[in-house]
């Protein structure tokens, strides 16, 4: 049982709706404070300093259980079809999240669909299989989605622009382990990391979606946002980085053969994906709506309607030139 004494508020938690394979699901999403990412070196990530102060595994478990109790007290967990769990790192890293807490999560999500995020090196077939056994109910398969921030299928971009610390092959191997255990796989792609032109970033996403399709059941496009205290922020402050145009985001979503979901965090602001500031106001809700319905008509209409800034975007696509970064020292 999850102890309900003194619940602690998680980093964030909310109820909403999500679309999974054409089905609209009532969801509860929680971002829990855990041990923090052991990698912690990605150039755009502002989360690696977010970690609890637990001195040992027992204290960490207690803190996580208290956060889950808060979610249970304050959000309609019982009515949710889908429970999504994130930490500032990997749910499957037992140093960040004690294994006993994984059992708590599966217990609370039994009969529902559970999704959690992890780096690929922590995906173990046996652990995933155990989770699935305790989740199984009447719901349609898969009952568990393992979400991985692949970011791009290009090893060069992942290494130099992101410094993610794992390879495309690592992702494919982890996806195979998850699939063999009976789970679904969700891939997060990062649109426009550092050091890419608008055109390179656009091409990187078009290609990544094509290439990841055989390995991922769900794909989410995350346009990069400039988070505080990151290397990306330093380049942005120097005028050496601009987040993607929303026109590029629309082009990626409309060019994909499958429904790719997208929640442009920070959209319309200088630190997030943005256009001129005016057309953003129509495009952002349309992208969020598209993620829920998969209906491309509204996105198509917005592209056809256009805006004066569309010509600026086309010019940037044609004329922007990459940094000349040496590959050796
Ligand atoms: S993006 Fe993920 S893997 Fe990279 S430092 Fe942040 S939490 Fe860790
Ligand atoms: Zn505009």
C-alpha cells in the first residue's frame, strides 16, 4: 500500500487528455522529484540539477511514495486511462528511482496504460515484463509504453549538437528489449538542437521520423526550448542560436506519414519555437489540437493562409549557413 501520510507535492502534475493510436485517453501526468539524471550532460537540458536530497534509498522511496500520494489525493487517478510518469532522468534507473517504487506505480496503474521515460541503457526485458504482468487488465495492448528521448536518428547530431551519450544502435536495442517484453515504445525527437541551421534541423526531423518508424509505436516531436542555466542558453544569449520557426514544425508534422504528436513548450516566445509573434497565436493551439485529433485540415489551412513571416522563413531555409565547427582539436 502507498502510505498516505504527509503527501509531498511533486515537481508538477496535471490531468488532461492524450491521443494514443487514434484513441483519446483521459490522462494524469506527473513529474516526480527523484535522484536526478546520472548522465546530466545534454547541452539543452535544464533538468539535471533537479534532484532530491534523499540520503539513502529508503528516504528516496518515502519521498516518491509521498509524491504519488499527493497525486492520488489531488487528481482523478481512478478515472484516468493513461498514467504518464517522468522524473528529471530515468524512471528505470534504480539509483534514481528505487525498484520498490516501480511496483507502487504499477499497482496504482493496474488496469490502465502506464508510460514512463528512461534512457535506453536502463531498459531491461525482465523488469518490463514484470511491470506488464502487474498492469494487465481489460485494456487494449500495449499496457506499458517505454518512452526514450532519442532526439534524432543521426549519431553525429546526437553527439555534437546534444551530447546525449548513447547511440542510435543503443536506442534500437532498447526498443527491441521493450518490444520483446510486450511493451510499446515512444520516441521523443528534438527539433533543432544547437549548431544546426533551420534547414538542417528540418531535414534532420523529416529523416528521423522516417528512420524511427520501424522501431517506435509513438513519436513525439519536441521543438527545443532554451532552458535556464544550459549551454544552449549561453549560445542563445550570444545570438548563436534561434529555436525553430513554427513553420518548420508545421512542415515536419505535415510531412510525416504517421501522426506525430507535438506540444510546443514555450511556443510563441523567444526561448521557444516561434514565428513573428502574430501568426503564432493561431498556429500553437492548432498544433496542440492536431496532437489530440490527428486532423491535418487545420494545419493545412494555416499553411495555405500564410503570414508575412513565411517569406522570411523560406529565405532563412535557403540562405542560412552552418557554423564551421572543427571535428578535431
Ligand atoms: S536530457 Fe535527459 S538524459 Fe540528457 S541530461 Fe537531461 S535528463 Fe539527462
Ligand atoms: Zn507570422
